[in-house]
């Protein structure tokens, strides 16, 4: 398998697990992942937030990590990437107000390239007008947003053409698995390696 070049759009208070887990997991299977944020340069950081479900009417939020972006958004060319990853959290609420974000998202749909979006990332998809006529998952509170943008809400992980969507970080295993399928990633398992004891 030859690795793909993937773009991830992040922002302050994006969901920690939905940024960190795919960023690392996709690299672990051989893909290159570039993380960008509007108005941030390579080496700058975004603050992440951990959203947890503890039986309240909505999720609770705790401070996460400082996540380092790898490139400046205004210097990248979306055409140079094979796929797009859109994490959730609070960041999509304001990322969708940036024309460069919406233009980048539209490029991947116009070129029919793989897109993985999870949780509140549906807010970006809706603002970019790319949901109409598609089945799309998102955080449950965004069902009306998906339907208002002309999509059909799905309560789970789903793939519709080039688009793979999930509800929240609890869907990571299936969401990443379906995204790897759309990317054409073939992970093979060989015989377990046995470590040799170090000599004194």
C-alpha cells in the first residue's frame, strides 16, 4: 500500500480525541497527515477540549492538549492532498465562517476525494453545501442541521460515496475503519514478532 497525503482542518477547542486519534492512527498505517488551522502558522498550536458523556443532558467539557499544526492553511493547495479529515468539538462552529475552510471542503467533494467527518464537523459540511442528497451522521443534536442542509441523518457510522461520517469519538473504530476502506488502505497482519533479550 502506498500512503496517501491527507489534510486535517483543526481549530481551538476542537475535540481532543477526534483530533489526536485520527492524526496518529492514520500515520501509524502509513499515511501522511498535514494539520492546518486558519490564521495559524506551522508550529503554532491549537487548544483542544475533551468532551465526555456522564449522564447529563449534554456533554461536559475539559481542557485537552496543545496540538501543533504542521502547515499554514493559506499556504497549502488542497489539490495536493488525497483526502480530508474534519474533527468535531467546538471548533467547527467558527471554522465554518472561514471562506478558505469552505472552499477547501468543496474542493474534496468536487474532486470526489475521500472525506472523513465526525461529530460537530457536520456544521462545516452544512455551511459548505455538500450534504444535500447524502446520508450523513453527526453528533445527535445536529440531526436538524443535517436535515436542514438537505441530508438524511443516520444514527451511526455511515459511508455515502466519498463521505464517511460518525457521531462522536465513541465511533472511532468503525469510522476510521470505513475511512481506511474508502482510502483503499489494506492493513495486513503478519506473524507476531518476538523480541530478543538484550545481552549484558
